[in-house]
C-alpha cells in the first residue's frame, strides 16, 4: 500500500490522506465503529454542522477508519463552569461515572443537557461532571429541658382570735314553745224530741207504776 493512497482491503475504496481544510476547528481521524452522528454527539455539535464542515464527504452514511474529518470549533468541548470535564472511555455508563465522582445520576444528567439519551454514551465523548454538593451535617437540636413545676403556694392559716379575759354573759336558754295538747274526740251531744204523752210508747207502763198527771214522755 502506497503512502499516497490508502486502500481498504475487501472494499476496493481508496481516499487520499491529505490534510483537509479546517480553519475553524480541529481534525479528527475516524476510528472503527465511528459514524458522523456519533462523532457529532461526542463533540457536542449538531450533525448538520459536522456535515457542512466536511464537504469532501459525498456520502454522509459512509466513513472509514483512518479518514480525516473536520470538527468545527463552535461545538467543541463541553462547558462545565461548576465542575470538570471528563472523556468517556469504553465501558462507561452515566451511572458508573456519577458513582465514581460522588454525585447523583440526576445531577450528572442535569449538567449534560446535550446528552439526549443518558443510556447512550460513547468512548471519547466529553461530559461535564459537576462538583459534588456539600451537604451540611445534620445537627440534632437538644431536647428542651422540662420546665420545673411551680411550687404550690402555702395556704394562709387564719389567725385565731384572742380569748377575752372577761367571760361573756351566758344568755338564758330560750323557752321551748308550748306543746299542743292532743285533743280528745268529744262524744256527740244527745238530743231529745218531745212528743205528746198520748203518743209515747211507754204510756201504759208508766200509768201502772205512777199515777201522775198527764205529761210528755
């Protein structure tokens, strides 16, 4: 194989390894498994900007290992103001990168909005690793001490009145009210009816015993 032209055996395709113009970017040599789409994702640029920077590529779906392409500067690198950049190596995943750097997967995804599919990253791709957030240690507040129970006020004892030296006069006892005498029931008063003697049933008997004048019984 000559130095001037390089041929891919089995494909019968030749291309010149001469340097292509790339005034506003950097040159990149295609590796096995590369596609323009993967290269654009790796350098955080759009596929169209990569195609526009490489007019020598007539079929954008066909590139070969050893081929030189121009990576425009506009999308090169990843801005990472609050962290550091990291270049993906084979076998990396977003989860493993986050675990190694002591950050959460959510924070790593949030710091790399250019990655549309977090499950798909490629070797050589640059990503931003944000600085781990410093969480202030949790300080448990001491439990408040129980309030002391108020001392109950001592009851005020009444001051005893002094006993007079002169005895007080003794009042005579009050007379008891007269007891009401029980009233005995009175026998009914007899009453008499005066009838003429002639009508008296004892008239004949009376005459035999007594010879008195006519009277009433």
